[in-house]
């Protein structure tokens, strides 16, 4: 009888940031039999202790300095779940050590840094995956299929998300632009912009934005209204409202044959509705329990050498559009979106 092949060794993951992303996505690595979390780094002793208990990482593999963890632990990959402004240096440090990286969104809060990571990820062997979970959501995946083969082209998009973001995060790092990059457009709004760009495949070329800010420096947006132009001739109206009592989201994308509506409340799964030319609504069956987690997908990409569903190039487009929107809101001018790499 032929001997069975030995199981590959588990992917050894180090977690940078012991907060919500570190614990939830880290738990995904612990549930996947092909991977395990072996070390955690966080500047907060309390966060280290809590994440260590939840992810079964002992004190000897808990670090206040993430670079010390990268140097002293035997790692294959890193999960980055820290405030946005730290992502670039932490992703770069991991790639410098030939480690695969799963980074929470946004990849960076700077266009040039995002551009550099696109070049690096596309020329190297390491997987760099960004945590835009809509790329794994069955409703968004099905919506994307409508335009993926080029038979149809979106012509008009309206997208909106509301949230009680200001009240909820007023005293946290998310409302500190030195750590977050801005306001809610860089936080929950980043998912909305990514969903619009990824599902439609459209290429943003310019934006005119109007924002209401919570601070005198005009950095933390409470309300963001974006009018986006695309190379394909389409236009989009995007709204991020951060002083609402609850979460509602819609993305309505029209083409010459009808529309796709993606809608939902709070953080529940989104519903997809197809609008036909005769105004008929069609709600296709979608298995809501179908689809891999971020951790499972990342392990697949590392093991099989696959391109991740959310790439550095995807994230670069979101950062470029976001930065252009802030520039437009402050200047009152239409601003071009530079996607050249």
C-alpha cells in the first residue's frame, strides 16, 4: 500500500494589532486546520493579554514591538490589524522578511505608498491580500459577474452608507486623523468605495467632493458627498453619512438593460435584486452560508500561489480615490484620480 503524503506544516501566523481585527481574523486562522497563530504584537499590554487569551498565545510570544516579533519568531505570514496610518510600515517590514501578509483595509492612507506596494506585490513571490470582505461576499461576487465579461457596461451608480460613526468612535483612534488618515470615508466608507469599484470594474478618473467636517483642521468628515467620473463614461454619486442613528447601505448600479441593487441594514448580509428592463424585480437565490473567510482564503492563496481576491492594486484605487476626494473637498475643485503604476 502506497504511503500517504504527509500533511503540510501549518502556516505560522504572527498578529500585529490585538484589537478587533487581530482577534476575529486571528480566530479564523486558529479554526483553519492548515494555520495557527503563534505570536502577537501590540503596544497595549491589556490588548496583548486579551488577544493572547483568545488566540492561545503565551506570554513568551507576546510582544510590545512588532519588529521584535518579526525577528524573533519563526513566521510564515503576518496579519496586520492596526490603525490605518501604520499599515504601510508594518506591511513593508513583513515583506522585507519574505513573509506573506493579510492587511486590514485600507492598505495605506497615502497614494504613493499604495502605489509602491502594488509594484512590490506584483513583482514578488509573497501574497499580499487586503481585508475588503465584500470580495468574498456571495451577493457582491454575483453582482460583479454581470459586468465582468464586458458584455454590459455600468452607466450610473448611486451608493450610500449611514452609520452612527461620530458618536461611536469620537474618542477612539478612528476619529484621530493622524492614526486613521481622515474620517469615516477612510473607515466604513472605504468598504463602500471598494464595493463600487470592484463590483463594476469601473476606472475612476476624477472626483468632485463636498464634506462637512467635525474638526477645525477639516480632516475628519462627518458627511461626505462624492461625484465620481469614470473612464468608461459612467458617473457615480457616493454618500457617507456618519451622524445617523443606525446603519443602512445601498449600491444601485444601472446599465442599458436594467440594474443591480445591493442593499442591507446594520452588518447583516446584503440582498441582491436584479431590476429588469420592464421594471420587474428578481431576487436570485444566494447561499448566505457559502463563501470562505478571510483567513481561509488567505491560506488558500499562500498554499496554491493564487492571486488574492482583494489585491494591492484594488486597494490602491480606493486610496487614490479617497485622497482625491479629501483634496477636492478642501479645495472646492474637481480633482483628477491618478491610477498610474
